[in-house]
């Protein structure tokens, strides 16, 4: 097995772990459904204030930012008030093909305002874990 074959296998595996688009129905899973929220920003700049976002532990929430961009929020409680958030910003073409994907992970407190930079986007919100 050559190095290029190993790299290709790892790439295929990691790609399979990436979040699905919120435009498609989520496959059945043990973690529950995907929550979809649509945000209509007042301007077309790259600063998005989402306000308070209600999240459920281990359930991905998709926030549609418009223009083919979606913000995916996946929380995981790591204490009584601390939450580990995986935040993804994905851009899709009109045909549904992923053009760009930026992922970051932060740890914060439920109910505390949060600002995250993802590529050219600045997203601010208050995660509220239910």
C-alpha cells in the first residue's frame, strides 16, 4: 500500500465525518434530528449577529446565513455550564456542491455572548443550551 493510497483513504474517511448540508434531510442517527434556523441579516456584510440561539446537547443546528452560506453549530456539554461548540461555516453552489468549509471549536458557557471569526465572516451569538 503506497503513501498516496493511505492519504486518499484518510481523506475519504475525514470527508465522511464532515457535517451534511442543512438543505438535505439529515440521515437517521442516534444523536437526533438537525435543527434548522433561517436568519435574514439586515445587510450583506460579513458580520452576522444571531442573537440568542437555542441549542440542544449533541444536536447539530443549521443557521442559514443566505447567499449559499450556512453556519452549523454542534454543542456538547462538558460540565454543568460549560459547552464545547463545533462551529462550521460552509458555502455551497446553487447545485449544492460544497465550495468552502471552515471549522473551529470553542469552549464557552451557556448564556454567555460569543464572537467567532470564520474565514471572512464574524458571527456573534449567545448559545443557550436546553
